[in-house]
C-alpha cells in the first residue's frame, strides 16, 4: 500500500521554510526576524545575530540589538551594514539601534515581487515532492506492489495534497503582500 504521510510531512516542512523566508522580508513595521539570516563571526564560526544578542522590536520603527558579549558590537554592526537590509545601525557602545524608515511605494512594489518569487519557489518545492511521490508510486506499480486502481488512487491523493499546500502558499503570499503594501 502507498503511504502518503512522508510526502505530507515534506510538504509541511516546505511551508515552514517558506514562512521562515517570509519572516525575513521587511514589511512597514520593524521586526526582530529581519536579523535571523544575518550572520556574525563568533569565535571563528558564522552565527546568526539572534544567537549572540538580545534582539527586540521596541516600537513599530525600531529594533534594538544588545550583544551578550560587548566585544561583538563592532562585528554585529559590520554584519548589518554589509547585509542587504538597507539600514544604518546606530551604535552607542552597549547596544545597536536600527531605525526602520517608512517604505517608499517603489520599495513596496519591489518587496511584493520578491515575495511572489519566494512563493513560486515554494510551489516548485511542493511540485518536486509531488513528482517524487508519483515516481515512487509508479515504481511500486511496476514491481506489482500496487494495482492500477491503487496507483490512480495514490496519484489523486498526492494531487489533492499538492493542491492543499499550493493554496496555503497562495494565502501566505497574499497576506504578506498586503502587509507590505499597507502604509
């Protein structure tokens, strides 16, 4: 019998990865998650900023980064400057403040395109999982582990699962796009 559960788990992981990717897209409000993918050199290994500092949004326009090791403050500042965040950190020797300016209309449209591209990449990941599941089912049919009816049933279940997760991706993409376009 064909088990669809492992493919559902893989699709759930693809959705989780997409949600993580969306959290790094800067909307109109300040969010600590924008620093999740920025690494700082910590004792020779690249480490995400939230793992070496307390990062929190103090108000809708400001994120404060307070390193646990004060010697890291310059390295964190350099990492933020060299990232594609487009924010100039203000360092007072103990903490780093990131002031998020209001997004321009042009930047909002650009971010919406980025979000759409991320959504399309997530859908491609889901379709690759669908193809993998269908290939396994066809191999099982060749080995006579599945009947023709079982194969059709398995392919329908996989397609239903694919449709379900594609709708989730569309909903997440729309929600994030609306969030970015809201002034």
